[in-house]
């Protein structure tokens, strides 16, 4: 399996950054936040 090219990887990183800046981390303030903290066992 071949990885992505450097250009495609940079485009993907830029798209991720733009999406994270534009959208809230959760769809609603009442969303469950199960995966935000690590378990401390």
C-alpha cells in the first residue's frame, strides 16, 4: 500500500486545520464527551 504524496498530505493537513477552526468540536453542547479524557486506571 502506497502512502500519500507530499502535496496531497499538505492539502489534507490544511483541510483538517480549516475544518477544526470552522467547526465546533461537538455538534451540540449536550453531546456526550466520552473520548476527551484518558482513563486513569
